[in-house]
C-alpha cells in the first residue's frame, strides 16, 4: 500500500505535546510554514486533537519472508500505521534468518515495496541465531544496519557476547539482547515461576533467568565499551540492574513491552495461549517496578514485541503453543492508560519513550524528530478522550493473537502521516 498521498496537507487546530496550539502544513514530505502551503492542499480539521511525532518501534516481528500466513510486511506495517507508527525495526527471526547483508537488503526492499511505514532490518548477532558463530556483522553494518539481535533466543555464550559488543563498536551498532538463560529457563519454560506455575503444572520461567544474563551483559558492555540494549524487561531485578549500570555510566538502554506493563500472570490461569509470551507475564510487584522504571527513565523505550502467530501455532496445549502476542495497534492506548492517564508520564515523556528514544537507539536520524518546520513529516494525530473495546477481528494484522480482545482501552489514533503520506485515517 505504498500509493503515496503526496498531496499537500494542512491540519488545523492541533495541540502539540508541550500544550501549544497551532496549525500544521505538510508539503513534499516535510512540515512547512502554513503560509507556504499550496493553495490546493487538503485541509483536515483537527480541533482538539493532539499532534505527536510518528511512533517508532524498535521491536517488531513481521514474519516475511517465511511465515506470510501469520503476517506480511504489508499487513504488519498496516497494523503499525493504525497504531500511529511511522517506522518499525524488523526482528531477524525470519526464514531465512536476517544474518547476511543480502537478507537485510531484502527485508528493507520489502519495506519499500509494501510498507505503510519505514521498515528497518535488524541483523542477527549469530549465524542462524544459533548462538555459536558471529553473523556477517560488518557487511550488514556497512549497509546501514545498526541494531543486531538473536531475539527469540538469547546470546547466552559470554565470549560471543563479548565479541559482538567489541566488533560492533566501530560501527556504532547495538546488541539488543533477549535475556533468557537457557539453563535456568529452557525451551519449555512458559509461566512465571511462582505459586501459579506450580498450581497450573506449567514449567517455570524464573525471574533470575533474565536478570542474571542482563547483569553479565552490562558488565561486558562496560568492559568492551560496546553498546547494549536489553529487550522486553519483565522483572524488578532487571530494572535494578539497568539502574545500577546507568548510574555507573555504562552505555546501556532498556525496553519494556505494552503487555508487560499491563497484563499479569493470572491471565494464564485459563490456559488461553494468547497469553503465552516470552518472557512470560509477571506479577503485580514486577509490573509496578517496570512502570516506575519507564517513568524515571531507567527504561528508555516501549517496544511492542508485536509477535503475530497463525491459529495452528497457538491452538495447542499451553506448553507447546508458540509464544508471542500482537502489540502494534494497541501499544499507544496501553501506554496512555497505564502511564499518561495515571499521571506517571506526560505527553513529552511518552513521545520520548515511543518515538525519539527508539529512533536514537536505532540510529534512525530522520525519525523521532520534533514537529517543526523543515523536519520530515512523520505524524500521528491523537484523540486522547476516545475509548473503545478491542475486537481482535478488526485488525490489520493477519493474526488474531490479541491479548487485549474484549478489553476497553484508549483508542486514540485518528490519522498517521509517514513522510507526508497519509498511511491511516480513521
Ligand atoms: O513471545 C515472544 N515471541 N518472544 C520472543 O522473544 C519472540 C517472539 C516471536 O518471534 O514470536
Ligand atoms: Zn525476545
């Protein structure tokens, strides 16, 4: 759906994140002075709506190439546009794995062909994400790849992590770690290790399987001087480790997902595999620590970990079903509900965590920019008062594993503009 609406736009009466009221004009993909907008510009009355920079997701699973039955670049980025996103970083757990320069180029090309937002390939850290041998990091970096991850699997070998951090340093690359000690939480682990996992008879996934890996990694980041990002934090201990590392001045950043900010372990009591996710949903003390970490900046970004799965991969006993849940369409609503409406984060803070910081960590210079004359026109118009009950059937995604189905949430996105093109209009 790349049919560009390159027509000029004037959006009247918006409020910016800092409270200022203004009119916006867009021509040739950039914000321009309203006086300079062409006479035939399309006019949109946005009285009372909030204008935010387009959101940027550092953690998206698009499933193409390989599992187009679950998601394609077209469907996944349409979901992104509906969620207010203008750029997504595509995780490399595809078939084939994005572990070569050619594979990365192919994902970027699919984005240019079918994308309703910018698609930025993430390169694998190791060949086939097997954890044994470094992938073509230099060749991928030479092509502009800056984020590297074996997500879905942990880079568990300390020497491989050391080498990846060292090797990527001159390229300004970042290692985005899926922190899961495979000995403490093996492939079968699927439920927060607790009274609930015991009662349900589900293999436990203890919090230390995450936090001990992050503790090791931040010390390797300090030792090598490499840049490290901890994906989808789920535990209070992990937040403490990141806080400690930042206080020491180590170059680390961290992420939390919308689902780990909102949903707790009891959701798995029905054995509904929609709620199976890796790392697993945790208890309220952990959720509270994650919210606090996001508010005080210990956690830099909200990454969706949008993980579409086909029905036949979810329709299994809980311990066998694939882990993952959708996130792109509801992320902004969840963060509003949990962080903004509760007064923990203001709009400027939300813009930082969902647009500027992810763009900065991914070294995507032209995204996550302020709304100002001369800047690229990436924009989301938000109605902060609108709410709706989530219906998994009404989704741009090809998959239906939506953990918010039936829940009332803010439903704020009215219009998304990517590089001057309207990619979503309610
Ligand atoms: O729940 C998850 N699903 N966690 C991951 O790390 C990978 C993802 C997927 O690719 O399905
Ligand atoms: Zn992961």
